[in-house]
C-alpha cells in the first residue's frame, strides 16, 4: 500500500489516544505517504495527541471543540496555511453524549442533552464539510469519511440518544454527498462494530456486546481499529473514486443478521 496517499494532505479529528479509531485511520494514511494535520479536544489529551502526531511528522496539531464555530473556522484557516490552501482528505471521528444518557431510558433524555449529542456527533460533520469545501475544491476534489454505528438504524439498548445522533449523521452524509459531489468531493461513512476505545471502555455491558458479536455475526469475531483503518484507506483512496453517499460496514457482517 505504500505510496497510495503520496502528496495527499489530510485533517483528522477525533484522536484521543493510541486506541482511537481516528489514530488507526491516520496510521494507514501516513503509511501511504499522506501528510496529516490533527485536532484534539481539551488540554487533557493535548500532549498525547502531540506525541502521536509527531511520530508521523504531522505539520499541524491544534485544538478544536466542534461545538464552537470559531474553533472550526480557525482550524480550517490553519489547515489552509499548512497545506498551501488545499486539502484532500478529511477524517471525522467525533461523537459525544452525556454518560447518563447512555444508560437508562431514551425516553428520559432532556432537551439540552439531546441537542448536545446531535451537535457534537452530527452537526460537526456538516460544519467541517462546509469549511473543507473551498480547500478541497482548490485541490480538484476530496474525500470525507465519518464514523457511524448500527444503533443509528436499529434500536440498540442503551445507545439511546447516540442512535438518534447517528441517524442524523447518516442522513447528513447523503445530503453532503449530493451537494459536494458537484465539486468532486466524496462523503462516506464507516459503520463499525464495537471496538474497545476510550469512548467504548466506559460503557456498561461492553463485554456483553462483544460476546453477542462473537456469537451472532457471520464471521463470529470482533473487529479491530485496524480493520476500520483499512476500510477508511479504501474510501479515502483512488480505488473508491466513484463511491459516495454510502455506508461501509466493518462489523463481521453483524448488520446482515435478523436474529
Ligand atoms: P475515542 O474516544 O477515541 O474518540 C472520540 C473522539 O471524540 C475523542 O477524540 C474526543 O476528544 C472527540 N470529541 C468528543 N467531543 C468532542 C468535541 N466537542 N469536540 C471535538 N472532539 C470531540 O473513541 P472512538 O471509539 O475512536 O470514537 C470515534 C468515532 O467512532 C465516534 O464517532 C464513535 O461514535 C464511532 N464508533 C465507535 C465505535 C466503537 O465501538 N468504539 C463503533 C462504531 C462507531
Ligand atoms: O459511538 C459509540 C460511543 C460514543 C460515545 C461514548 C461515550 C462514553 C463516555 C459517546 N459519548 C460518550 N460519552 C461519555 O461520557 N459507540 C458506537 C460505542 C458504543 O457505545 C455504546 C454502545 C456502543 C457499541 C453505548 C451503549 C450501547 C452500545
């Protein structure tokens, strides 16, 4: 695969640590020769993200809280400066819901935390795609990948408001694909099975979910962040040149089952 992303410039949102799905994707792109900028949220993870980014010679690491329009505007300004006004690849791997809304009843989700989940996990893709558009247009086109989950299409116990946010994200992928397709910008999602990341580890019953995947998925095994990295490399690469507005499942086939 070495060389598949030679000369390509990308921005990766959503690295928190070495287990992050975003980091697995970044490593694959960097192995292929891509130059990658990174954003992190909050000082708590800044040093971790800086160290990881330095290991692949990243030209830019900068803070971004995707809820803040001014952060998004500043970040894409800095990305433009780092990459001569052009951008080829965007990896969006960001989600958040209040911990208390990922347990108990969806019915009890209050208004402010409903919109928090949708804001961070879905609207952020729209904001980033809009900001990336002129940079990708200047590059002659681009490719955007976001991370979704089956809980946006089916009711997965406890996924709750995150499921509603993922449904919004999934629909946003299709509408962005239509708008940006005219500029040769592709927009796709990867629907991953459970992966033991920072965001997943704290979830009660995660081990039970992994057991269910092992028992009921056609391949009867878990997926890894590296599996997602491979799928992202495909969607972001030349090989997927006419693929847009779609969801690629990396879930051992779990989504295909009815029981
Ligand atoms: P992670 O915790 O490593 O990544 C989540 C990232 O979201 C973190 O880097 C965090 O800093 C960032 N984030 C949260 N709120 C933010 C904000 N306001 N502004 C900017 N960044 C913010 O966990 P992960 O599992 O790698 O999650 C990445 C993506 O993959 C998410 O969209 C998640 O829904 C999706 N996903 C995860 C799994 C899984 O089982 N781990 C499965 C399918 C999809
Ligand atoms: O998208 C996700 C998890 C995203 C997530 C995780 C957290 C934990 C910490 C969003 N917000 C938060 N907020 C926190 O405070 N996944 C696909 C992993 C996941 O989470 C679940 C799952 C699966 C799978 C929650 C309940 C049920 C299944």
